[in-house]
């Protein structure tokens, strides 16, 4: 089998190591800029992708070329486009890899896409936490790009199969929580805005889970609302103006009452309490 053939694995590792080392040495010798090095990586990805579509090449050879192209493409796009836009383009490239994995049935491409998505998640969180420069329309620099990353990652999750789809969806949810905290937190009354944003997100997920009868999604919604309640008790009680704090607690109290009323009106609750 392909995955158990050590010769193919050695060829894949040797090809990637040689190519990356060559580009790094050339960049150091000729003082390439980041964009120039990224352009070379993109060209290398295209040259590796072309043979993978050849009908005459053996399957094992095509898969090695496709794997190398999958590793190089998002990396080159990230280098060329820069930090903010580069992350968005790289995640879109990962979505293309998921699509290629579904069309070819090659599990190795799916594993590469999962690894690249994990790396993109780390970069996303680092940027969300460390970037303090002001941007446009009340968001910090790169805030809209990071929102685009979440949207593209959510769209890419529809291309993922098996349990990885739930993991990627949960990752997008955590990323959205981090994005709301990073972008709304520095604003005036930002901690209240974060609580409202988290509450709207958790409530929307809970309503959707009740409509689709998705227990896992329901747990995510309940956990998000629990996180909001804990944040309000631990942080908002001491950090907010009394008037804002009263309005916030009253709003969430009414929202929780509305959710309990909606839950009791679902078909499952009606079947459990037929006499009510």
C-alpha cells in the first residue's frame, strides 16, 4: 500500500527537504525579500501540482507531487500576501486541498490540510492577541482579514469529512470567541460588548441545535452561554459602570427566560409533557 511503502515516504521527505533548503539558501545568498521568496515557493508549488494531474504517471508518483504542492502552495501564498491577507489566502488554499482530497480520495492530502489548518489556527490566535495597532471602523489592524479567515475556514469545514468536520467547526467557534474578545474588548464598555457578542453567538447556536436536533451543537451553545454567565459574574460585576451592569444583567436574564420558553415549546419537550 502507498502509505506503508517506505520508499515513497523517503522520496516525499527528500524532495521537500531539498526544495525548501534550496529556496532558503538562495534567499540568504541573494537577500530575497519575503515576497520574492514566496513567489518562488508558489512557482515550485505550481510545478509540483502539474505532474500530479498527468494521466500517464503512476498513482504513487502523482500523490507525492500532489502532497508537495499542497505543502508549498499555502506557504507561498502566506509569504507573498503578507501576514493578514496571507493568512486568509492560505486558509482558502487549505480549502482547495480539502476539495482535492475529496475528489481523489487520497487521505494523505486530507492529513496535510488538517495540519495546515492547525498551523493557521495558531497564527490566527497569535495575531488576535498580539496585534494592538488601530485599524479601520473601530477594529484593530487586520481585524476584517481575521473575520474573513473565520468565514473561509467555516466554508472549508463543509468540505471536511468524518469527525474532523466537528473539530474544525469547534475551532472556528473558539476563533470567533477570540476574535470578539480581541476586537471588541479594547472599545469603550468593551467587556459588555464582548458579553453581548458571546451571548448572541451562544444563543444562535443553541436555537440552531434545537432546530436540527444536534446534541453536540447544543452542548457547544450551552457551554458558550455558561462561559458568558461566568464572565459576567467574575469580570463584568467589577469592571462595568453600574447602569451598564444593570442593563446587561437584565438583558441576559430576559434572554435566558426566552430560551427556556422556546425550549419548552420544542417537539421533544411537548412529547415529554403531554398534559401541559
